């Protein structure tokens, strides 16, 4: 089942991919930043941004996995209690 967290994770992972695949949007020399053309510093800028977005997606994924494991553990405890009562 797909929930909102899954959608957010996918969006976070796809943003850097689309930003770097859209080459015509940043295929320019100007504006220069410290003598480096826009084409290069735009790509270099996406390195830490992509890492940050990946980190956020990983944290969301881990939180989702932990909450799923807690839910499975809680349901297992409930079912073992109901078996003991019988």
C-alpha cells in the first residue's frame, strides 16, 4: 500500500535527478560565480543538495520502517494475548 510518506520519499529522490537531466535549463555561461560558469556551479550545487534530500528521504524511510515494525510487534502481542485467554 502506498501512503503519503512513500510519495514524499520518491519526490525527494527524483528532484535532483530531474534538475540535472534538464540540461537546457542550465546550459549557460552566465552568471559566473567566482569565475566559474553557471553550468558547472549549478551541477556542483546539486551535490550537497542531492545528498541532503537523500538524507531526508533515508530518515523518513527509517522512521516508516520503525513504525511498521512497532505496529507488527503490537499486533503480534495482541494476538498472543488472545491465544492465552482461550
